[in-house]
């Protein structure tokens, strides 16, 4: 009977250790990093699209500047993410 209780206590201890490890992986700091990365990417793309649409409206060249600034926004967004991750790893 005691051996079953000891085995059960060991299993509970192992389970608690695993659950503590999972809690550490989902800390608010990690969530903040994810939110910041997604906002950096989305905001640069949206701003660049709006700039491209504005220039297209001014010069009446509908898809040209939109596409150019869309590509620039995507490139800039990913560049910002890479730069942030490199800074985070230092």
C-alpha cells in the first residue's frame, strides 16, 4: 500500500514540475514580445499601404506606388523583426 502511495506522490511531483515548466514558457514577457513583433509588422505594412495609396491618388497612378510601398512595408517590417530579435538575443 505504501509503495503505491509513494509512486502516486512521485507521479504528482513530476506532473507539478512539468506544469511549472509550462508556466515559465508562457510568461507575460514572452507574450509581450509576440505582441510587439506582430504590431511592428502590421503597422509598417498598413502605414506604407496608406502612403502608397495617397501618392497614387495625388498622381493618378493607381496601382504603381501602392505596390511599391506595399513591398517596402513588408521588407521594412521583417527587417524590424530581425533587428528586434537580434537585440533580444544579446
